[in-house]
């Protein structure tokens, strides 16, 4: 079974769906239309390009090319994490990348080596979409975690200092801030797991069903990916935070001002 | 003892304290005053190693405030903020928080010690069962002072220590500080505290001078 292809002319009709929302946004004077249009164009172009690229990468199916692809998307995700978290790329690039790699690669290894076991193990059809899904979720979680953690410390510097004066070591003094950051960042994923299947059918499962998989097969993959996302999220958050500590505090155990990006971008 | 030897502190290109030298002897009660934004809080922060100094040396009990000594120095210092942050659920949790840190494990104070300290600061022991969020500003300040006493801190750095206190508890805090052997450096504009303390330092336009 294969999904029905959509002819190009009918595909173009999809863009008409945007007319009403754009009209509404304009009426409400939200000033978002330009941004929406740019994001729609970017989304379309990026996906088309990646479609063409994936077609070739699936055909070639070389281990080196697949690994290179994963490395590239990890670097892009990492740059996005630091930028959105308002942190300086030149100070925290490596620790944050190492955290992202720990979370993504460890779960990916379990998926491919133990659970799915595709032949070959590096089969692009499995490796690339799974890595992309894990990484996308890690990225959003890490943005929240890093942003919450470091901005929390900056805003509550006196409280942090008072912990140090009460005899706390660095780990003890940052613990309340880390707890808050991780709780906040995990909340959306936990909430999704609570309601998944009741309110919405998740994108990956829907895609697989449309693509011709049996629902019970699609569900197994969906459960695998949800558990994988949760695991990779926690691993990448915790490792990114801990790896960044030696770069973020000075010898007096105070937060360095230069780890924050000059101008915070949303 | 706290000593400043030709200390200059600058932040974001602005000099907040210029070439300041002074010494506060053990047990002395000294007030630091100056206009808002004159660098009083910055000076206190520099003493605890919270911000770097540009030039000079700050010493606490003879030890320079540098990374090698900072852990030892911080053991002697207590910082009482104008609005102390409470992070635990109950007042007891906040009072005893430091005893959950490795450095103080096994040194928890006894109930009798806790009650004696609270009594000196006119705090009812029943307060310990209250939620931290419901404490008044004055109760939080006294709880933080009580915590510093239980930790055997020698030097108290305080930012507007009496601002949130009512008349009665202010007297209790003054009496405790004046009778104790603690060294106190406090930012204050309280006329009574200015009158009763040993010395007054004024910071103005980056320069520090002794008024009394």
C-alpha cells in the first residue's frame, strides 16, 4: 500500500487555506502577516529541498553520508538552541552540542541496534527520520531548559549567592534553578503523553497510516518514538546543563555575564 | 575583620568605588550610607566575592578575597538582603536549609538552640510551621538573621536590615547586634541605627569617606 500522490495543481490549492487566517490576522492588526508568509515560504522551500535531498540520500544509502547528515542537523539544532535561549554561541557551542549528541545518539542507538534492527543498520529510511524527530524535540526542550536555568540564575543572583554563603557547593546552589528549568521543560512532553491518542493522533502515526502501514504497526512506532523523545529529552537537557557549568561560572562560582548573547533574539 | 586596600570597583564602564581604603575591626558595627545607585550594594557584593574588583585587595580576617580563599571566606560571612528570598515550603525548611548541604551535614542545631535564637529575635517558634510564602518581610529578615546565628557566622553584611521591621522587633535586632561579638557592616538610613552604631562610612560619587 502506498499513499495517494497529490497532483501538483491540487497541491497548490492547499495554499488557498491560508487566505482566511491571513485575513483574520490582518483584521486584528497583529502585524504578523509578513512573518507568516516568510515562514510558510521557508517551510515549503526547506521541505521541498529536503525531499529532493532525502530521495537521493535514500537511493545512495551510504553510512558516511547518513552520519554526515545527522552531524549537520545536530549542529543546526544546537545553534538554534543557543540563539533562542539567548546564550552566546562562542561560549557554549561545544558543551551544548555534546549534550544534544548524548541525548540523540544514545536513544538512536537503542532504536536501531536493539529495537528496529533495519538492514543495513544505518538504513537512511529509518535513521534519518528517527534522528530528525528526536532532535526536533530535544531542541525545543533544551531551549526551554537552558533559557530557564540561566535566566533564573541571573534574575535571582542574590538568592544564588546566599546559597553559596550558607555553605552550598556549586551543585547544591544551582539545584533549585535546575529543578525548575527541567520541570518546566518536561511539562509539555509529559502533558502530550497523557493525552496522546485521545485528543489527537500524532503526526508520525498519522503519516505512517496515510503511507499504508497497519495502525498497530504505526502505534508501535509511535510508542517507541514517544519513549525515545522523553528519554533523549531528559538526557540531552541534563547533560547540556551539566556540561555547560564549567563554561558558565567563574572561579568565584559566580555566573559569567559573557555567556549571554548581546541581544536576546526570540 | 574587613579591610579594603586601595579598592576600585567598576561595572559596565562606570567606576562605582574609587581607590577606597578602610578597615572594620572585629566586633565593630559600621553603617554604610549613600544615595541610591551610589554603589553600596555593589560594595557588599564585592566583599562576598559576588562581583570582581578592578584594583586593590579586599581582605576578610586577613585572607584576600580571591578564588583560592573564597570558600573559606564565605564560611564567615552572612548576607542579609533587604527582601530575603525564601525557597522552601515552610519557614523551618528555610531556617534549616543550610544543614542539608554537605558542608553542614550532621551539625543540625538542637530544638533548644533554635528556640533560644528565635526568642532573642522575638520570633514565636510556631512560625516554623508556617508556609514561607506567608511570612512578612520583617519575619523573613529575622529568620535569615537567626539562620546566620545558627551557622555561627562572624560577619554580618546587611542591606537595609531594619527596613521591614516593626518598632519592637527592630529593638530586638538592634539589641542582639549591639550585644553580640559579630562584625556588622550594614547599609542603612535608619536614624536610630546610625546613632547607635560605632562608625559611619559614606559613599559619594565613587569615593568613600568616614563620617564618624
